């Protein structure tokens, strides 16, 4: 099956794409809602995983637009967002989304959504088996980082988890200053979007205290 992940943060993009071998799902990426609508014009998808808070065009607005097109009325759209309040779920439902997977993404929750919304198909008999390579290199001990939880998020894939940690360092190191500048200039929308993204990525790597 082929899925479209609409998410602007590279670290969060890594989780569904990094688990695609287990799920049997081909994953394309759109960085915002407008790009998602353009991709839907070019390629058929079995399911869309849609974040709510996105640059250019947010996920709720993008879903409303695609639901106005008869071709996409039945296309499953699943919210994949750190916005997990009841009011957020209701906004997703009213926009036309079919389901909701909370960030940080638990693989079991993601798989349940895939099984619920993508029709079952027969796997080709000649499909090559997935070759698993173990990685025993030690992971860093970091105060406040739950390594066991972080590894569970990625089904124990240490190379993928280390990649997430490296991207977290590269992308989120200046976050306090970025949020501070947004608040000083009264740009509350940007501050909220930055905090929303940070909450999702902190949960994905197991930084639960920082997430809260």
C-alpha cells in the first residue's frame, strides 16, 4: 500500500518511514498541506497521515479542501498529531478526518490505524524476506532520556533511534531561543507551532519530562 505523510518536521517523519519495512507501506512525504494537495493530484494513495499544525496550509484546512473534491471523499485521512485534546479530535472529525493517532507515535497505534483503514491484500508469494541486522553499539546515557521507551517507539531499531537523537540535537538545540524571540515579538502562532513540534519530537525519543 502507499501512504502520504504530511509532516514538516524531519525527526517526526523518520518514525513512520523508518518502520515501513514492518508495515509493508510505501511512504511519501509532504511538508505542508498545500504540498499534500499537489501530491494527491499526481499520485494515488491508500491513506493520508496528516499533522494538524503545518506551515503554508494546516492539516485541518487541507483536509477540508480535499473533501470538497469528489475523488477524495472516501480517501482515509488519519490525524497524526501531538494535539490530543478532545476539542482537537473534534476539529479533525469536523474537517473530515477518519481517525486520530497521537504523537509521540506508538507503533502499535499506527499499525492499528493502518489495518483499520487500508483494505487487506494478499502479499506476493515471491516477496523477499526482510533481513534484520542487529546493532549492539551502546547508546548514550542522557539525564532525563528514557532509552527503553525511545527504543520501543522504533521497535528496538537502534540505528533509527540514534538517527532520531542526532536530528533532535541538530534541529531542537536553539528551540528555547526561538520560542523566546517569538514571544517577545508577540508572535503567538509561531511560538505555539514550535512548542507543538517540540512536544511531538520529545515524546518520540523518550524525553518525557521535557515533553510535558
